[in-house]
């Protein structure tokens, strides 16, 4: 399913799906998915972003961004518009499967170590991604 989603999103964005780190060179553009079994898609994408020295990493998830607390448990939790690199690890969980928090530990370490500006946003509405790509402030910026 991950590969099908990558193909579909790549088609919509008029780019290509990427399924191996070896496909990534220079300023490759594309939608990445399913690179290495046993590693999260977030970690794969962050490692690929580091490899090409990407300007941005976009994490599409089921919430509108990073919250000060888990909004499923704390409905009044405030969404953060900005999180500095040094504070990103505050939003990690233990890293066991299904318990990553907003990003897993390897993805977070890669983003922070390589200082990759990251946008965490809701991926349920594809229009939001198009707005982001056109410059609208969406989600949470990690920088």
C-alpha cells in the first residue's frame, strides 16, 4: 500500500516515486516510500532528505502539526506553529512500533543532525499540501 500511495502522490505532484536510496542523487525530487524494511517511512525519508541536502522535509500525518501535548488525550492542547531543532526530541515517544509520537527517533536525529527544516502537517486533505507548496503557513515548522 505504501508504494501505491507514493505512486499516486507522485503522479499528482508531477514527480516520480522513489523506492531505493540508490535512486537518490543530487537534487532528486520525488515522493519516497518503502525504502528499507524494519525502518519507518519517516526515517527513510529523513535519511533521503539528508542525502540530497533537501531544503525541506514534509511530514504528512493525521494531526495538524505538533502539539504541546497529545491532542487525543488533551483536547485543549495547543498546536505549535514553530519548534526549534533543539526542542524536537521533547515530542518523541519510546520508538516502539506504533508508538513513534510525531516522528520516530531515527527520523528526529537525522532531521536535527542535518538541520533539515521540516513541516509537520495534516495529510488528510491534499489541498493543504498544495497550499503549503505555494507558500501558505501550514502545520508546524521545525527549524
